[in-house]
C-alpha cells in the first residue's frame, strides 16, 4: 500500500527521500563562500550527486539511510582579480560515518596555475562544506519525523527511538530523534545545568545582533527561520527543530531565552542565558544552561558548539584573524 510517498509494509513504513535530498544538498552547498587575505572562493556548481536516501519506521523506531558521493565545483578570485576553478569531492557521506569522518577532497582543475586559494578552500572551505552536509543530515532527521510516526493501537503516536549504531552521530546532530519521556502532564524529568564559553572576533553589538536578527540567523543556520527579536518574541530555527522565546534582552550585553529541541517532552524548555563581554578586539560569550534534560546534556553541548559557535564563526568570519 502506498500513500503520499510512503510504502506501508507490515509493521514498517518506508519513504524514499532521494529527490528531496538532492534538492536540499544543492540548496545548502551552492553559494558557500569563504574569504581570506588571498581572495575569495565560492561553490558554484554541483555537477554530480550520486546516491540515495530513505527513512524507515519500524515499530516506532526511525531508521535513516543515506549514502552519497558529492561532487562540486568551486571558483576562486584572487585579490588581483585572477579567477581559478577547482573541484570538491565527498565520496562517503553516509549514515555509517560521522561528520568528522568525511573525506573532503579539494583540488584545482587541470591546467590551472598554482594558487594559495587552494589552501583556503582546503582549510576554511572544507569546514563550511562539512557544516553544510551536517545540516543536511539534521534536516533529514527533522523534516519527515511527524509524517513517519504512526499511531499505535491507543491512538497516540509513538516516539522514534535512536538506532544503536547511530549513538555518536545523534549526540552531535541538532534535530535528531531521541527517546523522550511520555508527554503526560506533570511528569518530572531529571535536568542539569552547565555553561559554555567562546570568544568571537567581533564587537558585542554585532554578536548580539547575530542571535536576534532573522536574516543573520538564517545565514548561519543555512535554513529558513522565524525570529522576532523583541522581549517576548518567539523564534523557530532549522525549520522547527529548535524553538523558544526571548525572555530578557539587554542590548549588546545579555540575552535570556527559553529554548527547546522539538523532540523534548511536550512544553519542556531550558532557560539559556547569553552574557557578552567586550575584551577589546574580541567578545567573550558565556552561555549558561538550566533545565536541560540530563539525557540531552551532551547533545545540547555539541549542538551549540557546532550549530551556533562554529557556524557563526564560519559564516561571518568571527573566528579568523586577517593580517
């Protein structure tokens, strides 16, 4: 039996998301840009995406399968206006590999003269490509979750359980499916508090705007977002994988928000406080987390490091000194 792209097989629902994945990978990769003292580079074409992707719901547990060989073209322009062309290849984007294990090959096209832009792409460009591919996996795990969770006999949709082979990946992916307590009213769950600290090469006012300006949020998440940057304003990131509300805003100094993954127990939010301190040419950001489900501590830490700190630095250049 098939319905709206699903195949129903006994106790299993299967969906082919190869076409969606092709479009999403192109959307995330095309236009990726890095700049440095040598000049700038940009991903300008995706000549080949060879692979497939699908999602299975087996007795309430979602299993994500994807395997891709990605080939892209980059164009570089030196400070003197000379243009260069090169290639990027990622042969092992797969559910069996963590993002850190991806082989990202960057090279110049044949007959192109040597240029320092190649090193820029190998270092900074590869980081952005890796982040974009990680974002694809996040979207894959969040885009179809609702449609893939089938009602059980009592009419309540079962929550997807993580596969045992994906523990390493799930801890670092924002929007991935994790087990959660029953959404019964009044259920108390164990929570924890912790803090993270990071330094950005920008001013406090610019860093402050990065978190409350919708255009800037969409830029560093590489996805559609809704951000009302006023006190009491709500936000939704990564197409609904993350949402919350701004509780307190002190321009250029402090942001307090309630924040949650959509896979957390219904209506459970953590309170997150961002404090910004001017350190001359740098801004020190301290982020305090309270009320994070204990089982989600590692995932939340890694998600913020990767999808906020690293993504902001890579997108706006807040992490590299230019001499």
